[in-house]
């Protein structure tokens, strides 16, 4: 272990936490227009933290949406360059009544930091800032380092794509390093070797031209909520297989060897169910839980509403019903293809007693990292150095929409070096980040730069 790094990090441990807590107080919710000022404030705060940590320059770039923060430290043009990507925007905190404490009022309890964005992704981004500070303060930076931290990841990164295309020289690097994923545990470290793609749409089903009295018209006029529920129910068969024709056509089936390797990852089904408060698991027949969340595509309902939802009762036959539907995609599936298949199928199965309208929200392509590439080897060696054991390669179930475009435009590989846990309540009430994981990330990241420079 590098004594200088360890001494510096131990000396500044509390400050590293206090600074993260202040960043978490900013309600940087990209999906809601009322937080536009908060998004700008958060971008400026990230910029200042980069400058404080020792970058040569840091800039907040305006976009058509929320700002992008860029910073860099170039020590030697002949040395390799690492581009660190992350995001400062967070998911909406709803439902607020389920939080044990305020989503933007960070609380440390039982060794865990509770706040929206603590693990996804402010806490993981800030590990890189503090790891960089450690190297800068001890004069041990081994690579050139660039940071690109955006404010629209949670809404599909609509502005980042054009930014990357028009700033290729600025972002030129040898590898992209991302900490926006999870590992199995501190006892069993792992590295994601891929993330799934995403197709996200919204559907509106309209029946009569106004809400109706459910006694006067019920049984004679189609109820849009009933019709929508029937349509949605038909999207899976008795084996929980997605029924949309052509949905699986481009899926790359995992090899027996890969499935065997995935099966080696520790998994306690009883503990899994206990943590989630469920009695039984559910999913596509013929696949394990880890396979269902990593190597298989999915179709999920993210929201459904319509009719009267206020206090008490109102006997109404609603005019409209709505749902948000997302599909997670695996290698070879394309966002636009799946989106078209989904929309066209919904139109086809809608009965003539209703009309439907669809809206595309956002999407992103799946991405895979080859485990024989230089960046993966450096990350695996870094984790082995600080954990004392090699990481297990696993497939991540989530999506990072910009990944495929990064490689397409910049021509470099992406390394997923996440330190969160699947149990961190990402996108849910009471999101948390274990302090042990936060500090372990700060400890480990400098070794990635050291080993990547040595490869």
C-alpha cells in the first residue's frame, strides 16, 4: 500500500465526508423544471470542488438542457490520459412519505450515508475527485486526468451526445473510467463488464371524450384503465417471456461458459427475498436471478395512472389512462428497433373502442467491456491491491445511456469500476451509500491510474 496516499486520506477522512454531504444537500433533480437553478448551482459546486482538488482548469459548459462540467490536469503529453465520467443529477425523490429522513438532508446512520444521490452518482463521482486530490497533494499523479460530469444522465443524456461529437479533441483520452455501478460486496468485490441498454416510452389510452358516471355508462363504454391493463398483461406469457414479435431476434445468447462463470458469484436467495420483503422471486423461466438481471432483456412498468386518485371515492369511468414502460436491452439489441417494435405492437393490440398515443422518452444502447483490455486489467489489479482478492466479472442490470456513443465517437474502451451495492436503494426512498465503500473507492482509484500508466 502507498503510505503517502493512506496517510493523506486518513488525515482528511472527515473532510471528504463533510464535502460530499454539502453536495448532497443540493436538490439537483434533472427531470423537473423547478430545479433548473439547483442544477446550475450543483454544476458550479462541482466545478469548484475540481479546482480545489487541483485541476489546472475547470469549466461549466451550457447546453440546451443542464450544464456539463469539465476539468483536467495534464502532467505530461507523453503519458496516457484517463477520462473520468459521472453525473451530478439525481432521480426525483418521490414518494417523500417513505423516506426516514429528508432526501436532501443527508444523515449518517449505522455507517451509511442516507440521501438522494449518495450512491447514484454524487458519492461515486466524489470518490474520483478525492482520489485525484490525494494524488495531486502527494505529487504522485501517474496519468493525465480529465473529468466530464454531466447533469442529464437520469433523463437519458440528451445534451451530452452532441457535446461529445463537437468536443472530441477536448475529450481525447486512452480510456474512460466510470463509477456508476455496483459490486457484490466488500467481501466479494466484482466489476461490471457490461450494462444493458434502455428503451423508454409513455402510452396514453383514450376512450370517451370525457369522464363518465360509472353507473350510467359502466358496462356499455370501454374503460381505458381496463383496456390498458389488459394490453399490459398480454406483454408477458405464462413463462414471463416477452410476447412482442421480434423482441428477442437480435439477442446474443450467453455461452455456457459465461453462465457458469456468473453462477460462481455468491448469491443468497433467502437473504435476497428478505431484503426486498417478498415471498417469491419472479422472472423469465429457465434463467437464474443473476442472469435475469444481467444477460436477459426485460420489459417493466414504471408507472400507471388514470381516473380518480384523490381521497375518498368517486364513481367515475375515466376518459384516459396512462403508463410508462421501459425495456432493458442486451448486446445486439438496438434502442430504436425495440422502441418501434413496442410502439407498433401496442397499436396493433389496442381494440377499436379506444385510441392510443405514445411518446418516446429516452434510450441508450447496451455496452460490453472486454476483460482482456488494458483498462480492465488495470482496474482489476487496483481492486486486488486494496481488497486482497481479484474481482469477479459480472453483468450489470442498469443502463448508462452514453456509453456506446462514447466509444463510437472517441474510439476508446469504458471501464466500470463501481463501489456501490445493489441494496443501496437506487432510485428509491432511503437511498444510501456505505461509508466503507466510499472510502474504499477513494483508496482504490489512485491504483488504477498507477497501473494503467504502467501497462
